[in-house]
C-alpha cells in the first residue's frame, strides 16, 4: 500500500532520520583522499563541485556530510518522498526530478543551486540499471564547468535489500565504513554525443573501480596508506 499523506511522509522522514543517525553513528569511518581539498568538510575546499556515487550507498554521505552546502538530486517517484524529508533533517537541500520525470525542471533548479552550492547526484538512480552511469552528471559538469568528484564507498559485509534494483547496502552495526574519493575531474565544454559517451564510460569505470576498492578495503580491515578518520559535519 502506497502512503500519499504529506503528514505521514513527514513523520516517516523524522523517524527514518533518527534511526539512520543512531545506526550510522556506530560505524568506524576511514577515508583515503587523493586530494582532501575536494571535501566540503574542510575550510580549504574552494569552488562548487558535483559529487557522484552509486545509489546503494546513499546513507553514507547523508549521515556524514549534512550541513555542507550540498543540494541532492532526488527523483519524483513516491519512493523518494520520505527520503527527501530525511535529507532535509540531515541538512541537505534537494531538487526533485530525474532524466525520466521532471528532467527539464530539475536541470533548471540544479543550474540555479550551482551558483552557491555543491551538487550531489546518484547517477544510476532512481531506477537503475545498478552501477550504470547515466549521462546527466557528465552533461551537467560540461555545461556548468564544475568538476566532478567520484566517490567510492564501501562497508564491511553489509546486508543487502533483496529485490531492490540497487541491492541497497545496510551496514552492520559497529562495522567498518570506508571512502575513497577521486580528485577533481573536469569535463570539456560543448561536448557532442560521442564526447559525452566517452566521458560517461570513463567516469563509470572510475566510479566502479573506486567503489570496489573501498569495499575491499572495508572487508579486509587493513590499513591504507594515508588513511584518515573521517568525522560527521554538523
């Protein structure tokens, strides 16, 4: 049964935010930066950026990087209604839409937000295919001249939601959570269709590589050169 009550959705968002905050607070977070200046947590982060990561790991940045001047793209699908309230409780702005529904409106809102905020996109959402990068984030980076930051996330042996298109990852309480973000990736302006596809494939490969690396690091429990503990902002 679908719930269409705005009041119930808001209440569900509040409960979900409280549960996520308690659950994610038990994890051990480490990060290995190529360049830590890409992280809006730090004062030496300069200029707006577009952060991308796979949909299945959305809890990771929701918990850690609220109140960091980030606007998140969320679909207009009913499934994202409660998530939009969760995002607000964690200190994210958001835009509703996708390449399938509300695409033009969402693009206009993202363009407006980009003048003063970082953007964050799950490029395989809202309905997949899993870990297949849609070209929208590449087009946006080319159009706006903003660098892409590719975020590889991983948990130690997470539970997976059966039947979910993205095999949504739920970390085990007290387990390891690991992050490997790329440096800035600049996409040339005015790319044609072939150019967009070239960068789409290149960035998809990088996102899959960094995600696999973060997952292996989390599962192994090994130390990684240059690793740092990562804290929650706000």
